[in-house]
């Protein structure tokens, strides 16, 4: 519709008239209400106002966020590149701020492709979205051709092996042919003479017979060479497997009737081609269960953790107790409050900000503030992909008197560990939130966000003296145990 307006050069009012003409049913009733409201409030009949009213009714923020999340989570998966590109183009209009430039649009498209295609395009010079789509289609087409070639080659190999099975009888431990009846019976011509009826035949009726070969150089049996000898290769003489011997062969022999060259019926413990061998089988029920890594320590298995669950909570649910020190923010003489406007955030980041602020409020770590101080907030991406809420306290840090508490040098710590063979560590989870801020310094930690003005009751990340204060607290707590073993 926008293209029609641009091509025909419609005015603002005519654009609204054209769009309203397309409405039917409930949408037409909705427009009648909006038109009456505009006439009462003397609202200009412009395309911008119409789009705003239309989106408020049929495309609210909740639906917009859902579509944006769908675009962020979009991956190729089992789709073809063409199908994935179509979905990407359709959903990208719901998150235009994520693809403001051509390079960002191409990069996000590449990130959603399957890993094998991403590897093919890793060294390619891609600057535009169309270039990314074209190279991805070429990579997919090349991989499809390779896969089809391998399938045809595998099918040709299987066909040739099947034909070989029909023309060449399988070799068994007692000569070649379909079974033990292939060797000459008593009274038959001796080795080297013309073969009798009981000698080797092809398994397929109408095919030419295979010429008998001389005796094996290892076992002395006819119709196979020393390289093919199962006795030399320690294989089962009945089944041809190298995993077991004849005595422990799982193939159960059966009583069958065979005809010898003397035309007498005989009962023999033998296996002929018309009888399928029986292999004993059992039915098992297999269930998939996660097995913990042997090197991983499960907290529930540690007795002291199970005995004192209040000391080892999964999350800090409330404010920490008062300790012997409190975090202070000492300002330089003459410093005045500093307040900055909030940074702009993408809709997905705003959604995450709302969740993290609500979590901090519920645990009592922050509360609403009326302080003249105000630092902006931003997100930093962690290694595992989650977002960490950070406060930009650079303005406050510039007017803060630095804490001169001595921090340890990493080289000294490694020197003290020389000769040690057993190591342990303490994971001080959310350690920064375990130290209360001095009451009169709480307003200095205030920060601005789209969802309100808040201040911290516990020591947050980003303050210049936070590492020194935390080190001081840890040294006071663990002083009786420090430097006792070195």
C-alpha cells in the first residue's frame, strides 16, 4: 500500500481514505468510532495518525514484542536457505532497529544459518544482504550436489556387491559353495579330476559355474586361497566372524535334508542356502537417563550443604545482615550531584531490563529514589549469552575519593602456591550484593531507566571502590585462615 501511495503521489488525507476503503466488518465499525473521535478532538486526518490508531488496536506492543522475539530466535533449522530467507525478510520488519545497516542485516542473517553453511561462508567477504543470500544458496546447492553424488555412489556400490553375491558363492570354512555338500563325497573323482555333481556350483540358477581352485596353503582345504583362509584369520568356521570361534558360535545348526552325489537322502547337522540360520535374540528395554559427570560435584551430595540449606541458598532472597564494615562513597570536596539521561535500548533489552529490575525490587536490593544523582544503565553480554545489568557510574567515580586498600598481585598469589598439590576455591556468588551501603551514601548510587528512578541498598557493580571494599570484607572474615598453609 505504501508503494501505491508513493507511485500515485497520494496526499495524506487521500492515503487515509484509500486505506479506510479496504476495511470491512469490525474494522469498519472501529474506523467509524475513530473518525468520530477525530472530528470531536479536531485531530488532523493524516496517515501517521491513522497508523498510530490502527497499530494501537490491531498491533499492540505485546504482539510487537512477540514478533520481535520470533525474529531474534529465528534459525534455519530444517528449512532451505530460500525458505529461511523468506521468513527472515517477513519478520525483519518487526525489529528494524536490529538491522539498521546493510552490514548488520547481513550479519544477523548469517548468524541464523546452519553451522555447516556458516563454516563455508566464514572466509567469504560479505558486505550486503543480497550477497549473503546468494553465497548461502551457492553453499547449500554445492552441499546438495555432493550429497546426491555420494548417495548415487553408495547405491552403485551396493548394487555391484549384490550382483557379486549372485555370481560368486560365499566362502565357508570347509571350502567354497553353499555348504559342506560342496566338497566331493566318497566315491567321487579325486582332487584334480573332473568335478562331480556335488562340487561347487553357483547359487543362481542359469549362471556359469566357478572354476575350482587348488588347496589352501595353510589348512590344505580346496577352493580358497591362503589369504582367504578363515582358519588362518582365527574366524568362526560356520559364520565367518572374527569375534568368536566355532564352539561359541551363536548360529544354531538345524537338521536339514540334503542330496549327496550318490542320490541318498541323509540327515546332517549342516546349513544350506535354503535354510536361514537362527540367531538367539533377546528384547531389552532401554531408557535414557542423564549421568552426571564424575568430575562434577553435586551440591546435594555434600553433607554440610544438605544439613544447612539456609546457609547455601540458590539465590539471595533478601538483604544481607549488617557486617563490621559498610560500603562508603566519599566525594571530593565541592562535588555536585551528576545525573544523565538513560541510554536507548532495543525492545528486547527493555524487556530484559524490566525483568531484572523486578527481581532486584523483590529481593530488596533496590528501591525507588528521589535522589538528584542518576547514572544511566546498559547491558553487557556474558559468555553464556545472557545479559548482565550494569550501571554507568563513570561520572560518580570521577568525583569519588579512591580507596587505597592494597589489592594482591596475581604473581604473588601464584608464587605462594608453589609446591601445593591440593587446591580449593570459594565461589562467592553475588558477592557484591552481600555488603550494605552506608545509609547516607545510598542516594549517590541512584540510576535512571525507562521504568523509573532507583537506588541501591547493597553494593552494586561498577563503583570504583567496590573491589577494595569487598577485598577488605573478605580479609576480615577469613583472616584467621589466611596464610596458614604457606
